[in-house]
């Protein structure tokens, strides 16, 4: 009985810190359908691009923070490489459209940023939190909407780019 109480207390503690029992999308899974507003306030519907090209979908915590900025600028600096593979790069965070517009303009980001203010798409993908910090996870998705590679690292934003390019190269 004492062990059960400890397990229940620990489960509640981890849920309070942001850990979730919802399963994260993994390699081999199809991505869910979703639509969100991009940095220009236009509705971006993922179903309109599925079947046309590979996708690099990366979830990040916050615009204009140190690691997130380095990550976004790394995607920017490698953008021609992503274009060589025909991949569409999409960044998603809970920041609003205006924040994304400023972030994209300030750092000359040539790719789509999507606003997920209620973290609905983040939850659909099962992107985990670390304590209260939203996770940083990148998914490489083939033309059929199937995840072929995933990378999860909160601290190493730039490695999301190298992992993505390596996965796209393997798809060739």
C-alpha cells in the first residue's frame, strides 16, 4: 500500500512538472493533420503539402531565446541544402503570429513559422516538456506523411539541422 501511494505521488509530481503519458510520435508513425497560422497570418494546412515533398517539422520553445535563435539561424544558414533535398522546413512554437513575424524578419528566416498558442499541435505530436520548458524535437517526414527520423535535444539546437540533413540524405 505504501509503494502504491509513492507511485501515485510521483506520477502526480511528474505531471505537475509537465511530463505527459501521451505517447510521442516516433519513426514509422504518420503525422496528424493540422492547420495553424503562419508568420504572415495565413492558414497553413499540412494536408496541402503532404504527398508533394519531404518535411522538416521542428518544435522549439520560444522566439528570440538563445538556443532557439541559434537553431533557427542554423536552419536558415543551411536552407539551400534543404532545398536541394526538396524539403519544406517548418518551425512551430506557442509564440503568436506577431512574434513569429518579428523573429523571421529580424533573423531573415526563409522558412515557415507556425503559431501554436494553445500547444494543440505540440500535444498531437506528443512533444514532451522538460519540467515546464516546452520540448525541442525535430521530425523528418517523407512525402507520404510518415516520420523517417526524429531528434530530441533541448540544449543542442544546431544539431537538429545536422540530424535533419543526414536523414534527408538517407532518403535519397
